[in-house]
C-alpha cells in the first residue's frame, strides 16, 4: 500500500508548467492549482474501488536572476488512506552550453503524512536539463527533471526521472507530452505517459487539461485539470 500511495502524490507533478532548468524571472510568481482523478478502470465516470483523487498546488517565485524558490504540495485520498505531502525547494542554474542546453540543481525539504502510517520528513536532490527549439509548427522546449528523495524515518528512497516535450504553435495554445518514471520501495518500476493541452485565457491565466496512463508498473488511468496563474 505504501508504494501505491507514494505514486499517488509523487507521480502527478505540475512539471508541464514548471520552469525546470530555466530560472523564474526575478520578482515574478507562477502558481498552478490542479485536480486529478485516477482509477484502475479506463471508465473514470464509473470508477472501481481503486478510484483515487488528488488536489495539488505548485508555486515558483524568482528570488533573484539565478535563484528560484518553490513549493510543491498535494492532498490525495482513495480507498485505503489519505495522504498529504508538501515540499519547499530552491533551484539554481549550474551550466549553459553554447548550443543552448541548460542545467539546474535543486534542493528540497518537506513532509509526508499518511493517515495510516504516520509522518515522514522528505529530503530531495534534483537535477534538471532543458533546451528550447523552433520548428515549422512553432516554438518548443524539451527537458528532463530527475531527483532522489529520502523519506525519514521510513528509510525509503524514491528515484524519479520525468521527460517533457512541449510545443507552442501560437500564442494561445501549448501541446505537452510527458513521460513520468519512478522507482519506489517494494514496487515495480513505474512508467506513465501524460499528454496535455493548455489554452491561454488571459494575459496571466492558462487552463490545462491532461490525461495519463500506465506504460509499465501498476494499471491505472487518470485525468487532470489545472489552472496556471502568473504575475
């Protein structure tokens, strides 16, 4: 059960919106509010007993030109236990190549509270890579965000690598494809595919709708709706 609940909160990221290897501009804020639902049945409108739901909040603030402060939190509930998780992190760029490749490190600290198994402290080390590109269909970006997270006193370690490619065909639309991967204690390696589409509703407001499905690991299907706010 512990591995399933880890996946519930740690494999539904806001990374389609996150800056990744790019620092947030100084003095600017990004906020993503999301709601996700997943089930072992592809018929989410008639979910089985594995139905799970999650509310999430993700925020970034540009402290300086190089330092980005962030928070990643979620509350998930399902048939077995409720789970709350929150993590504050600091990200900074470490290298940029002449070809446009960007690399950044981040350090995070937070808590994870399981309604049945108690609380753990979370300590995370992350490395991100990103690169922009331009093709005939528009401008785009691609990136990889990897991390190792230690849970204490559970003495478990979670490894993740999430891959993203995005395309902006015009000022109003973004198309995003993500592959989420994870190694969790006492569980098979997990790989999930998550496409989404983003529509601009205003100068500072976007709406994201996405779906996800398991490629390897557990068997589940999910949908997500998120609001992006920048100021």
